[in-house]
C-alpha cells in the first residue's frame, strides 16, 4: 500500500465519521480539519513519517509531574533528576499525568489545556524530557474545570464558548445515564442570562464539553496537534467513553464516541503518523476492546489486519482485579482462563497492561470474570488492609462498588504483617505476571518502590484516591534509594533487573503470541513466542506462599528444547528430561526461561 493510498484511506475515514456525526455540516468541518493538518505540517516539516510502533523494549512509567519535589527547582526537573539517576534506560516511555494548571482532582480538572503548571516548570522542561523518553500526554477532553477561561466565557455568554457546554433541563429524566460517581449528574451555574444546569459526569468542578458542536471537535483536534508539537508521542484520551451524550441512552460508549476516536486517529495518521492514541475506558472487557476499532484496510498480514481505525492501545482494566484475586486465593485459574481468550486484532495495536495507577483498582472490568462473591472478597481485603472503597450510583438509585482505593503493595500485603521479605517477593511476582503478558507494561511510579497507603495525604485532601498518590521529597527519596536495606531500594533494584531482561527478549514483543501451558493452579505458566524472530520464552510465577513442584510436558510445543535451559531471572540452570521440565519453585519465585 502506497503513502498516497494510506492518506486517501484516512481522509475517507475522516469524512465518513464526520458525515455520521454532523450530517450536512461535515464537508465544511472536514475542510477546516485538513487546514489544521496542513498548517501543522508546514510548521513541522521534519515530522517523523514512520507510523506509530512498539517493541519489547517499550515500558511506560506512569507518574505525576510533581512526584518528586525539591525546594531548589521546578518539579519536572526533579523528576528528570530522579529518572536520570535511578531509572535510566530501564524504561522508554513516561506518561506524565496532567501537568496543566488545575482546580481539583489532582490535575484532571484542567483550567488551561495549553499551559504547564508553573509549579512544575515549563514547556521547555517537557521538551527536554522528550529527548530521552517518549512521552504520553493526557487529553482530558470529556470535561474542563469550572475555573477555566472557556467556562467563564460560557457564563458570560461569549461566542463561541456559549455553545461549548451541555445545558440540561433539570426536569428531564436522566435515570438511564450511566453514573461512575454518586454525585449529581447536573449542577446549576450562574450565567449572564440567568441560572442554567450543565452536565457534570464526574464532579461539580468538571464541566462536560459538548462534542455535538463541531467547533468543540475542531478545538480539541488543534489541541492534540499542539501536544504532539510539544513532545507527545502518545495521547491518552481520558474518560473518552463518556464524551457523547444522549439522554435516551446510557451515554457511555456510544457509536458517536467511537467515531470521535476514529477521527482523532485519522488526524494523527495524516499529520503526525508517529504519534498514537490510547483510550482510557474503565468498562467491562468486551466493551473495552471495541476501542481497537475496525480494520483500516483490507490488506492482511499474517492473517491479521495491519491496522485498526481507532486506538493503537487500549487499557487492560480487567488485569488488576484478576491479579488481586489470583494472589488472594493463591489460584491462577480465573486469570489463566481469561488470558486464553485474549488477542489483539491488529499488528500495530497492543494492550496497555497495568495493575496499579493513579486511580483506584476498578472492579467494573471484573464483572463477568469474577463472581459477586469474589468481588466482595476483594472489597473486604481492601478494607482490612487499610484501603477504602468508592461507589457509583445505579439507575435504580442504589449504589455498587466502582473501585478499590489502596496502593497495590498494601492490596497484596497486609500492613499488619511485618514479613517484608515475603511481601516484596509477592509484590514482584505480581509485577512479573504483568511484564510477561502480551502488550506494553504500564508501571505506576509507586510500584517501583512498594509504596504503602498514605493516610496523611488522604486526610489532607479528603479523597480516597489520595491513599495511592503520595508525593516525595527528592532528597528523602534519594536517601532511601541509596540505602540497600530499604524496601524502596530492594523493590526498585529487583524491578530494574526484570526490566533489563525483558527489553532484550524479542519473545516479549507486544504482539508476540502468548498461550497458557499446563494446568497448575499455583504456578502461573505462560509461553510467549515470537515466530518471526524464532524466540520462545517460558514464564513461570509461583503465586502461592508455599513451594510448588511442577512437571511441564514441553513436547507438544513442537520446539527444539535443549537438555539444560537458563533461568534469566535467577541465573540458575534448569534441566529438561525427555521434553519434561521438572522442578520446585520457591514461594512467589519468578522464572523466565528461553527455550530456543
């Protein structure tokens, strides 16, 4: 397929989706979008022409820009100092959580999309960081702060902002709308023409934008191109499943929301093909994977379509609750049965595998995978380990669990248990499963240190999610990182060891095949195979607190197995007799064994 064909495919996709969303306005809107793209390319003649690509070397660190703080410099520079000193090239990407001026929600209520919070630094600091790491930016486009210039202009009745937000008659029946919170869906605000009610999916301070107005879409497209121009190689579409509203529906994951994602993908393909999109949709698995989209062309490679027409990456939300279930029950059955069902449809797409983030651990994505009783056990464990639970309002007015608010380390380890050695091993075993899976690992910065619940920060903010969002004094963290006896030093150094191994093994390519082998409940047993590179990796993780004996028959795998193989994690040798791998794994032991 030629570049001309690719451009035509994307222009046709763009027009089709605009027709669907805006009808007879679509041609005018399309011309304005092409104008924005042409202006971008004229300003950036050196934009990388190669398409968005991922490899086994790619790992994404999730962090706030002010995660490490020093009184002597801006927070972004402190972050860069920490990364340079302790992380280096063990990771290749940094997901900078919203670094814009904000009014609430730790950055997700943005006041100005185009500014860097002065406390953090400047765009020059962002660009400097992008010289060493590929960067993921947040596009918080479902809503904007009540304190933003856009919303204040709306309140004054100024054009075009008077049409940027969703006005709602408070008498309309909104019971069909999906609610991720227990807060009211609409809130009254004062305007120059009197009191109006506006749509607020997440909070009174986060006012939803109206994408049924094409001027809003144009504004957001211009914004995303601005982000690429300032160092973004991946755009995270925050809460994108909510961006299109229809009061007769749930207003979640509507076809129009998928159309907006398709439009943004086409725009980036045309303007900056090296930049990708990732959708953040905290919903059940079957709905989540629809954001990979449909085939972008009929060209087939290795029985897969080369490219989809929506996001290159999709958050793997189901993984976190399944990992917790696995370690709490010391039974990998549910996890392995689910993994058997997984596949990514396109060669340029990948799951974003994460088991900890700045948010809580969502339980909605576990529905249909875990029973109500199994989810309730996760809730009880969370509360027993010092965490909290957030709820959502259902259509009938009742409430149900939405997410667990707790650090992953404490979710896995009872804070009352002082056996640090076992706690670290259990925690790293959970990370090893994530690192083994097909897709790209997403590592929350607190997972690098085995962070505990920060009750002081939660008390300060009054928000349950703050348990998992502690910020560090740079000097204090450096002292811990230089102390070989500290938990932080031990977790990070063992984590780095896994990352250094992983990035050198082509079997861990994001779209390399994966399959479950054996039927052990206590040992997670995964095979990764990169057929193109003729590379095979056997991944073993003991998910129990006791030693486990395994006997794996490798003969059906059809590969040439040497008599002795080398575990890359421990450096020890493992013997294969007559195609059988027999050994005893210590509690929470991890092995990565190349088989060819």
